[in-house]
């Protein structure tokens, strides 16, 4: 194949998320006290790395009724900041996120459950589809939402996994549906599984506050309150547009290989990434880029079967892979030209990554300077979530260290 055809193929290849009985409450309190995760102060950083990568599993249980529009928009903007904040831990944890959206009976849906995944692009693609609608009355189907979060999500059984739910809403639970599992029962199961339930009240409703505080108390979780808009700290920087564009170019260097099913799964990952590039703000995409540059974010960027990474690190060999396992741009080349093509893309990726690292450092300095002139962000949704995660994860792992402030 001549040079023009080779370059054409390379071009094609690279351009392309209240009425419970006192006896039940007593049982939950006692059960939680004896089965909640305990601090393992003897677990060192080296032991964590050698035995198994520390994992954080977070499920956001989110009220998506009409009154929650501001909070949902805040979550869409800041979920990458939350992920980047957790990625700053040392040693770097594996981060998996799941979603449970809920409304109430009579609405378009009662719950929608998106299972835990470290493919945060796909989780985010679900999150950006969430719209505030329905409701109009209180209470909401909190019982079913919590039951789905605890019992329909694929939680890890590893002791080295910090498992946490954030219940976010502005209305109390409906306690009179006969086919519901009361949240007190669900919390007892959560305690057995080592899942901590934290609650975030959106707004000021006193009954919601009472119930949210009780749910958190029964499971040794934290309760906090945010304004209807999430109190988000939204900072735009002069570097966001360039970072977002480079992040898209970095995505375009990915070439997925493997069986037909594996390549099909990877194609869905690419569709999710393309969706967020097309429909989210430059600020959100810049935050995603920051996360993807971290050790924890590498899995989100590259997935399970990325050819350039596999070849350059020796995880796979072009000589041993069948042609039908290769991505189309590489499979179309003569065998003698394939390594050259992969090396070309690897060099392009290295150059893009270097530029991104420089720009994200400038972005970080800009944000730090901006925050010096702003009030403390301790009431923002993302900051309170991070502070809760940091304290609970550190208690769970002992020796793991976290940055003192959240990413924005």
C-alpha cells in the first residue's frame, strides 16, 4: 500500500450517570453498629496496591421530579469534578459510579437504575438524558429508589471497596404503598453489605429534613443540605475551550480491538463520548479531561481493549492478533505496516497528552487564584460530597490520603 493510502487510513483511524415501627428502627441501629465498615488502620499504601486496587463505588439516587431541575443541572456540570477529586487519592483508587433516578407512581417512571461502571462516559451519557419532570405533589418513591440502589446494583463484595450511596431529593418518602419495602428494612441490608447511605436535602422542607436525617443516622451516614440550584461553584477558565478540543482529539486516537462483541461494546463507549462532546459545556468537558489524565481516569479513557495502549505496553502483540480482531483502520493495512501505524498514533497521543497536561495545570492555577477572591465553597454540592467521601473513605482504608480541597 502506497504512502498516500496509508496516510488516508491513518486519518480515518484518528479523526473519528414515616411511619416505621420503633422495633424496626432499634434493629437497624443495632445492626448497623455491628456491621458497618470498620477502619483498617494497619492497611498500608503498599499493601493496598499489592493486594487489590482500592475501589470507590458511588451510587447517586436522584429525585428527577419537576422541582429538581436546578440540582440535576448542577450534577451534570460537576460530576467530573467529584470524580477528579476522588482520583487525587493516594494510592489512586478505581472509581465506579451508578445512578438511580426516581419519581413517583403515576409519573412516566418510578425508578430507572443504571448499574455501577468504571466507564464513566457511559454513565454520564445516561445522566445528561435525565430531565426534571413529573411530581407536583409529595411524597415521592424514595423507598423503591433506595431498594433498587441497595439490591439491584452490582456492589462489590471486596473488603477493600468503599461503597456509598448519596440520596438526593427535596421531598420525603411515600410510606403508604403496600408493595414497597420500607427504607428501614433496606438500610439493614445495606449495613450487611457495608454500604453507607448519605442524604442530601435540596431545599428547606422540614419533613424532608427530618426523614433525610433519620435515614443517614440509621446507616451511620452524613446528612447535609444544599439550595435548590445545588450551590455549585461554577468557574469558567480561558483554557476550557482548548482543553475540550484537545480532549476530543485524544479520544479520536483510540482504536479498540478484540472479538466482535468486545469491539461492539467499545463502539458504544465511543458513542457515549461523542454524545458528551456534542451536548455538554466546554467547562464540563474540561473537567472530564482533568479526570481522564489521572491514574483513576485512564480506565475511563481507554476502556478494556484499546490497541495502541496494549501494543505500546506489551499487553498484546500485532504478530499474534488475528486480523479479524483488529480495528478496521489497522486491519486494512498490510501486516508490515501495522506497527508503523500504531506507533504513529501513539506519538500523536503523547503529543496531545503533553499539551493537555500543560493546559490543565494552567486551568488549575487559574481556579485557585479565582477562589482566593470568592467566599468559601463549603456549601456547594460537589464540595460537600467530596468532603463526605474523603472522610468516610479515609476511615474505611486508614492509610489512604486525599487532597484537602475538592477539584472544580
